[in-house]
C-alpha cells in the first residue's frame, strides 16, 4: 500500500483513547455472537460479514470487545507490507 505524500503522519496514541487486541475463540455451532475475523476486513478497509463465524463469549468479553460507533478496527494479520 502506498501512502500519499500529502497525508500527515502522527502518533496513533495522540488520536486514540484506548488500544487493545481482539480475542481469539473457536467458532461454536449454535453460538449467536458474530466475531469479526481477519478475513472479514476487505483490502479496501471495509467490514464484510460474508462468512462471519459465531462464538460464545462471556458477558465480560462482550462488554470489553464489542464494537461501538467510532471504533477503529486495525487488521495487521496477513496485511500488505
């Protein structure tokens, strides 16, 4: 991916309140909570629900890892350079 020269570079910590990794859990038959995984982030940076897998997180995990409006999803696994 080529970043345009006119883009300003800033430290991520200067524009975010919190950074945390997601959580890994094997998909479960009958689970009802969709989990955004690596393949659900398109090369264009969009979230795709195609092939979404469902998991059974605890209430504490749901509270900690649920996406909210304004959240940013960063995919660094299998990403371009």
